[in-house]
C-alpha cells in the first residue's frame, strides 16, 4: 500500500512538473512495484520535492532551530526542543528519509547505473543522495548508508549501520567522482530536474559545494583532510552567485510536497494562531543589536506588524506556567513569530545550499590559512548574497542597507582567529535561518554563536545543549541488532553523545 501511494503521488506530480515525461505514465498502473516502470525523470522530481519536506520535520523546526535558539516554544509535549526534553519525535527525520526518499532514490540509481545514455542522470542522483544522507548522518551520527535502500535491489531488509567516518569518506569520494563524470555533451533528464533543469555546470557546482560543506565539517576531527577537500572544492568551482543556489521553488498550494514544508507545517497545525513556535529572544536580540535588515523579513508579530522596534522574542526554556514570571509577560500575541508574508507563504522557496553559505565557509577556510583569497572579501560577498537572496521571498534589501549593515558589522581582519571565526559563524547562523540542520551543524562545529543553555526541570541532557538526536524507537524492533551495534560503537543513544566529527 505504501508503494502504491507513492506511485499514485508520482502520477499526480508529473503533470505539474514533468510534462516531458508523460509518455511514461501509461506504465504506472501496470507494475507499480517495479522501478523500471517509469523513467528516471519522475523519480528525480519526487526525491527533490521530498528532500525539501525534510525541512518541515520537527527534527528541524522543533529541535535543531530550538537547540541553536533561533526559535522557542512554551510546549512540553511537542516542539519541546528548547527544553532538551526526551521526545518520541526525535526519530522523525530518520523515519521520513528511509520511508519516503530512500526507495525512490535507490530505484533511480539502480535504473541509471549501467546505462551510458543516462550517466548524467546517475551522477546527478548520486550528488542528491549525498545531500540527503549528509543531513541525516549529521543529525544522528552512524546510520545505514552503504546498504540503505537495498531491500528493493538486494533483499537487504535490515541494513547495517556505517560509522560516520566511513560515511564521510564515501560521500566525499562520491562527490569527487560525480563532478568528474558529469558530461555537458551527454543528455540529461531536463526539466524533470526541478532544481537545475539538468544544467551540468550547476550540478558540478552543487557537488563541489557539498564537498566544501562536508569538508569543513572535518575541521575539528581531521583538519588536514578538511583542508585538502576544501581546496579541491574551491578549485572545482562552488556556488558563488545566487543564480546557482540549490533550492526548491515551491508552489502556492496547500499540498505536500509541492508547498513550502515549513509553511505547510505551520498551517496544518495552526501554529501561528496557537503561538506554538516563536522567534527566540536570543536570535531576535542579536538581529536588533546588529541592526540587521533581514529582521523584518524573518520576523513579525502575529498581527502582521514587522516593524523592528515592535518585535519581541520568546525566551528559551519557559513553559505555559513559568512564562507568567518573565518580564515580557504571558500574552503570546505580543511575541514575534515567522513572517507570514515573506518566509512563510506556501509558495516560499526552500533553500538547501546557497552562495551565502559557501562564501562564509570559504571565509573561514581563508582565515584558517587553508585557501587563497581574502577572508574579508568572502565575508562581504556572503552578506551581500544573503541580503540579495531575500528577493526570492518577495522582500527587498537595498545595496545601501547592506552597506550600512556591513559598516556596523565589519569583518575583524586584525582580530584573532577565534574572533574571525565567531564573526563568520554568527553570520552563518543568521544566513541559514529556516535551515535548522545547517545552523545546528555549524554551531556544533565552531561553538558559535555563544549560547547560554537552559536547564529545564526533567531535561535529558544534564542542562547542556544536545549534540545529536536519538534513533527512532521502532528501529530497535525492526533492526535491533544493527542499531545496537551502532550504539556500541558510537556511544549511548541520547542527547549528549557526539557524532564523530563533533568529538572533543
């Protein structure tokens, strides 16, 4: 039934996104369990859309964004991430990925792997696979990787968990191979790829951008390897302009997965009206302190007022009872939330990899002496790219506003390395708002921004900001031997165990 529902969904989205593939639709009702019953195009459309839907998981909005104090909530039985309470929702991203993305992605790779005419499609899918699983391993640590999805092709229904170090080695090698093998002289799936329409130059930039991101994640654990991979990524060519950003251009419809995932999540659970998710006081205070012109794009009061002076952030670690003792009061209508006019429409884009992110990572790499190029220039370019990116939300930040912001928040060229990394990481925290996974990864890696943990009664992390999420409980039932082996290797399945690249 699950497989049939997926293929019914595929049928529905083809007419919207993949007009060039309609000749294959007659096969969908013939053998819906066969990965060869449709062409690669619809599968690619599906996995791209579903990857964006990873962002509406509580794993992102309810945990990662709350861990790094971009958002806050008074709830204690759901969206409780800012209190570090144990939650049954920690495994949601894990389950969603393996149930909703892995089967189709594995089928796509299987049907294109040995077909020379579809080699570009294969390598594009391989790059996308790295994007999907890099997000997953960064949140959980050891995960099924080499055997993921092989229930369909190899009858492996209980996949082994790979340790994160090996996963990282594989992902970097796969990106390197993909970037080398992509050939602009060969055919692609065209518009069925709803991100780049099969543009090989842009796919290569995505491959090298992921190499840059993953390479920088090695900065704490294997800095020499980090430097080598970052140098290779820069030499290959990363995303430097917003025109090459990797994002899903969502549709303004109340339907998953075409709609913006966070917007759909907010509307489905009436979050704006109930006040269940607010902008964290930590985040809003920083935006105000730095006079950030992105503040009225990101934030507004529930009544739609986005005047910066009127915004108020909700403190992390409070509940419906304790908030009464907070100076800001208990009236949730006076606290800022996501701006429904800019970042929260159903048709708002979902950003996955951006020029702003890449330029900030290059700024850090330059500050560390790993690459040529001026760190200050990379930093300035990153800020300009982030401000300009707001136009895709329908907002306008002028060059004069950007210049004024940079004058108030300059790169500390004469400062210490820690001061430089802090400035870059703080900017990364702001620029990756709405991508909780990226924000959380960079905070764990750099230690910036400096955050004050909460110590809510009954928390599951000893009053420290969590370092990972726990595996879903059903994994212990269906794949118990392998998950126990992963725990034996990685450490206890809890908030305080660090993933491999986050080791102290």
